[in-house]
C-alpha cells in the first residue's frame, strides 16, 4: 500500500517528514488520513489523503512527475530526442504529441534535472581547476544573440553552472539590417551590462565551490580576455575575497591559444562542440533556432543532466566512466536519484540552496524578446 512521504503543503509542519529520522517518525505517528479513491481517465484509480495538521487534500499522484496531466509521455524518449539533434517538429511527429505537451513535459523534466544537480551539489568535494566561458548563439531572431555562460571542470568536464543572457547584435550590418535592428530594439533592447550581470551569477557558483572544497593549493579560474570579466569579479565579493586570499588564481587565455586536446580550455571547447553537435537549436547556420528563451533553457538543463550523468566521458578508452564519477560524486546517491528522475516530482521547497541561475529557469523568469506578457509559473511549479 502506498504511503505518502510528506505533506505537499510547503507551509505544513509535515512538509519535510521524509527527512525525519526513524525515531522522529515514530514520535510523530500517523500524520494523514486515507480518504477513499480518486479516478482519472489517464491514471485510473489512486489513493486520496488528507493531512491531519493542515487539512490539505492530495493523492498519491501528487508526488508523480505526471501530476495534473491528461496524457503520459516517455521522458526517456524526450531525453533521447534533445540529445540527438532532433528538431521540435520531428519530435512532435515521431511521438505524436502537440507542441504544448512537449513544452510542458520538458519543463517538468528540466525541474527534476535542476533538483538532481542541487542535491548532488554538496557532494562535489574533489578540487580541480575551473574554466568559465561564453557560448554564443541566437534565439528569436539574428537580432537577438544570446550568451550562455558556462562553468566547467577542467579535468572532470562536469558542468557546474550555466546562465543565459540576451545581448545586442554586433558586427558588420547592411543599411537595411541597421534599420531593422532599430525597429526590433524599439520593442526590446538588451541591458548593456547583461554579460557582467550574468557572469557575476556564475562567479557566485564558482566561489561557493571553492569555499566548499577548501583546497590546499589555489584553484585556477581559466577564462579568455573578455573585457567584461574584471567588472564582474569586482561585483562578486566572494570571488574578489578569494583572489585576495590567494585561494583562487585567475588565468587569462588568449583566443588565439591552442584549442585542441591538452590545451588549457579544451574542456570548454569540447563541450561547445558537443552542444552544437547534439542539440538542433545550436547547430551553426541552423533554421531550427528557438523562439522562446524559457523553453530553450529548459531543454539545455535536460542536456546538462545528460552530459553530466548519462553521456560517457570518452567514447574510446574509458567508455564506462561518466563525468559525475570523475567529479567525485557518490555512486549510491547518483544511482538512486537517476532511478526516480523520470518518476518522482521535485518540490522547490525541498531545495533551498538552488543557485540563482538555475532558480530563474525553475521559476520561469527568463524573458523572451518581443514577448507581450510575462510567463507566470503554475502554482505546482513553485510549491
């Protein structure tokens, strides 16, 4: 018989019942009543409950990733499509689903992937040098380029953090293109300090890692010579303090430096190549670029999970090794979480330490240029 792990009400005292010890659970006793069955055409009959403390009604399906859906979709097929350069239209045709269903299911899967990374974050205890760089692509149109700031381990190639920012189009343009750019920027003009703000969020995650590691030797932060990076470090007090204490070193690499295997930024270059190879939206000269920033970043979060936990570190040689193993994560934790990744629903209130860049994706705070109204999160997303 199914037993609910906790009360889904974030304001209830039994909301964190699953974290209590066996003695605490015995002292609390029964905290819910069984209230018959609820029948749905999609999932059939399932048990209904009521919390004794807050009187909230819920069912066993409340804890499922398919909570409040009317049609089931294979999440493993979605992971396979996202990481295999399958376009959105091809996914709709092959899976027989509508665009709205796909967006909804990828969003649910992305939040579970964010929760997976947040739960594994405290167990990242293997110090290594870090590489930070930006991945440039476009979304909505060529007049709205985007920059994905990425923090990756030099040795493990584990993707620690990722943040999105929309930037202005630069470079040579024809007179007609300049007129068109003025028209689109009259609707929405990216913030002039967007790169600095975005990279500052990455630096906060980097500083958190270094403080957790407490390494004997200074951790090296490897970046290129982008002019906005010094301003971002001056904004991040933790990173500035680590540099002053010599717990962190900052190494600048020229864009003309060797980029092949053995190069100082090879891990980042290799991830850029894999992202363009595996995701249809980021292939060069693609016509399948994303029209919605929020949906694009949810797909990227799913690919981040695939890169860190499912994809082999190398095709040859260490075929069985994964990047989470090289980052030092405990196998028992990872295997347990991967087993429930496509089954259990993640609750935001159970993950108070989610980094800001991931929290923006979870709460659907990313703005699409030209969007007429803000995408408000559904109530069950922020529960």
